[in-house]
C-alpha cells in the first residue's frame, strides 16, 4: 500500500466502513475485523500492526482513512453557510481569524485540518487544538506541514458539497498520493 486511501459512504455506518476499508487493504473478510479504540478514542484494527486508521462522520457521510505511513487523521464536514468570521474570532488564533475574515470560504478547510491533526496526534481538539496554527491558505494536497509539527502533512479539499480534512504524522506523507473510493 502506498500513500493514503480514503473511503466515503453516505449509506454505510462509520465502523462498518472502517471494517470494509481494512478488509479491502488486508484482503480478508471485513466481518473478521474488529475495530477498537485507544483510551483517547483513536480507532485501530484489533490485531493488525503497521496500519493506521482514522474515521469521521457528519450528518450524511462517513469517512475512513488508512495508511502505512504513520498516524493519520480525517475529518469531514458538509459545506454550509456559517458565520465564518465570527466563529474564527472565537476559536482560531488571531492570524487565522484575520485570514478567515478576508477568505470566509477557508473556514471549514481550516477547521477540518485542525480536527484531522488532532486525530492524527491522538488527542482530538483537546489542549487548544482549535488554536493550533495551520498553513495559509489551506493546501488541497499533502504539500504543506503544520507549523511546529514539521512531520505533520496536512490538506483539505472541497468536493461535491463536502470538505475533507486530512493529516498524517510522517515525513513520508508529504506529497504522498491520496486515493478516494466511494462505497454505496
């Protein structure tokens, strides 16, 4: 497996999509895969070493990322009207809030990147994760790193009404290919 593989589904529950993804990567029946959680909540495939797993969901979409590169995080949000500048002033660092005031369409890409980085770190948004600086403008491919975390490759892309944030804590992830599969 090279790069990062992502599965999206509007019809499959997140844990079932994670089993499907791991089964596909491992070449085994998805029903034989158990998904566990670390104490902080990060998912993993029980008894499977060397593969990193991340999950996310929003109202009508589940997302799963799998890679061998390193700890991975994913976040998915539906594109929707939001008071971007006000939310950024409340939750983001001043430089990012100023950026969003001028570029309101970047609010959700920045938010999903922050969520994805927190998941890759295994801490979520605890400990000031929303104030963690992201590259500006948000990169659509894994070509940017997070300030202060030089091995954390990060990206966010908008496609078909969703924003998909992705992070991987591995220098090998920088520029790595990302493939997306839609499961019906």
